[in-house]
């Protein structure tokens, strides 16, 4: 039996949040629960790639659909608040 695997390049937007302890948290909004952190931005980015890979592998092993961001609209809203 021959198993053929197709590779597809997927792109995900991430949010990088600096923490008070000097580390960086990375959140992948399109992959619920997919988050990681690093001591530097570079390390956080590498950890994000690894977290996304593991997340997608988990979806595949469970026969779940892999979310893609092709149909999403991105926008930033600025508001003024008296805080």
C-alpha cells in the first residue's frame, strides 16, 4: 500500500503580546487554544511555528478539518475611551 501525502502551505495570523515579565505570548486566533510563548520575539515566533504544526497534526489525526484564513477580513478599530 502506498500512502501519498500532499503538502500545502498555510498562513496564519498571530498576535504577539509582551508580558510584564519580559516574555512574549503568541496567540493564533484561527486555531482556538493554540498559544505559546518565548523569552524573545524570535523564540516566540519559532515556538508559534511548532505549536501550529502540532495543532494541525492533532486535527489531522482526529480527522478534523484544518481551519484556513482565506475567507477572513482583517481590520483594526481605534476607539477613544476615558479610562
